[in-house]
C-alpha cells in the first residue's frame, strides 16, 4: 500500500488543501512551497428549511468552491487534502457537514484530475504538530503559518 501511495504522489503537480464549511469554507492551492493562492467562500442561507432547499444550498456552495479551485489548478494533476469526518456525537451539525462534504467530494472528483485525496482528521494534524491529538488548534495553525510563511488572521 505504501509503495502505491508513493507512486501516486510522484504524479502530483499541485496540492489543494480544503477546510470545508458552510459559513466559511477556505482552500489553499500550493503551486510550490512558497507560491500559493488562498480563497474563502460562504454559502448563502437556505431559502427555507425543506430538504431540497438545503441540498440546493450545498450544491451551489460546492459548485462555487470547485469552480474557483479548477480555475487555479488549470487541469494539473492534484493531491487534494480535505479534513476527514469525525463523529463528534453532536448529531445535527456533524450530519449537515457530512452531507455537504459528500457533495463537495463528488464535485471535486468530477471536475479535477485528482491523483490522490487524503482525509486527515483534525486530531491527526494536531498530533503531528503538537505531539498529541488534543493539542491546541491555534498552536498548530501558528506552526504551519511560520513553516510555510503564510499570512494568518488568527481571529478567523
């Protein structure tokens, strides 16, 4: 399995990192270690609370995000990193994000040349940076911002 992943990574031309959210989805397209594009998208409120309105909102939001990413990657072979699902036990919010995440992933596969899609959890990223999965999210962001010389607006 490791050899297959290493082989796939050798085909990657561009890396796309996505924080999928309805209120403030963000992505970063890294062309190399010091060249990147950042963008943020917010979904419009649903027209009503019926399931069709919710799904239409998700589809429109996913379409806008994927179109923006596609315009930046220009048909290059992509490694896409998007936060994996974690069962928070809170029900409603987790289910809504999972529903949106499924639509977004489908649209990514339909529109981009994805070599590999990775889904690390927040806990695994914090463990990598802080040494444990319960590490401080702000510390993790600060580390990555320093390492990659990224502008970070911490209140957001």
